[in-house]
C-alpha cells in the first residue's frame, strides 16, 4: 500500500524543488519531509556540484569500486540510478531492495570535499567517512512517516530502529540536534578507527569530552556506530585508506591510539555543516 501511495505521487517533473531527481521514486517526499535532506540537496549547486542521471557515467562510476568516490570528486558530479519510469509495474520489487548508488552518502562526501579538500592522510580519510556516516544517520532520523522511510530506503542503507528513533528525538528535545550529532559522530569515529568492540569506558570519556551527563539513552545511541559490519569497516573504509595512503590496517593499529580528542578534520567538518545551517531547523514542508 505504501509503495502504491509513493507511486501515486509518482514523478516530480512539475515540482518546484531545486535539484530534484525526477527519475528517483520518492525523492520529492524526502525533500518535503526532511529539513537536512533539503539543505543538502539545495547546497549542491552552490558548491558547483551537479547531480545527474546519465547511463554511461553511472556505469563508469559503478565499475570504479573503491575509486568511485574519487571518480565523482574529480567530476564534481553525483550520479543516480533511475528507478522510476520503464518498469513501474514491477515496482513491488522495490520493497525488497535498497539503492545501488548511495546518493545521500556521496552527496555528503562531495560537499565536505568542496570545502575541506580531499583528505590524504589516514586520520582525515577516516574522519571524513565518520562525518558522512553520522550526518547520513541524522538525515535518516528526520524521516518520520512510513512513506518517507520507504523512499529513504531507496536512497540510503541507513535504517533506524523505532526505539532508537524515539530515544534520539528525546535527546534532541532535551538538548539539541548538535549534541546528538556530536555523540553519533564520536560513535562512528570510535568504530571506524577500528575499536574492535564497544566499550563502556569509551562512552564515559566521550561524555566528558562533550560535557554531557551520561545516561542509558545516550549509551544506546553511542552504540550506533558499531552496528555497521566488520566487512564494511575493514574492507571498504580501510581498503580505501590503504589504497590512498599505503598504510595497512595492522600498521595503523600498532602505531596509533585513539585519544578521543576529536580529530581536527572532524571539527572542521562539523563547522562546515554548522555554517551551512544543517542544525538550524527540522521543519517539513
Ligand atoms: Zn563514505
């Protein structure tokens, strides 16, 4: 039923939204419902980043494997995979699939890079990844309706459990979404810096750093970053780090320790999002 409703909204060729992806099912719904999604999409042209659906470019990007992000960065172009149009009758199948192009995630990377440059050293690369992951999570949090959650599934693999959503919203109401963002960012940083498993003592240190009174709710939110698979952490993120810097995971683990002071690149990234008013509201249209 939800999918039928989403389909009845259909294409967005008549939409007034800037930079809408007209071949992407539910794109307009996401633009309407999430302030941060809208903010990100509207920001792209200001940063000189275009967003297109072009088959040859899509094929070349998908073939780039670990270099896909650099492929897009060099072209200042985001490419998306059409899922609305020809085979709409088979659209029920969409219920069971996710995106094969992570448009939101890559939008975040390219936006950060347009301001901070492409990171070179392992720490900055991991910081950028943690920033993109945590911001994507925070955008996903703004998908409150079942309809937008379905549309979101077609653009992002990030799924938020209803109980976690409730806890996160309660924290925003009690503090601010910037507080939540910092907590989630540190969670992803800890996880991506290959902290093998979540430790309660780490959580206490992060709360001290952020000047937060630890609570069981915050504790459950801090575990978010550790939900991602080991395969993603090691093969994807560290595969990329190794390729770009020549450093191996083993080398890194032997020579670096996590001091839990937010690395500089993460602070700069946080400031970038703040300047671009990502924390200025949460209004749907
Ligand atoms: Zn990434």
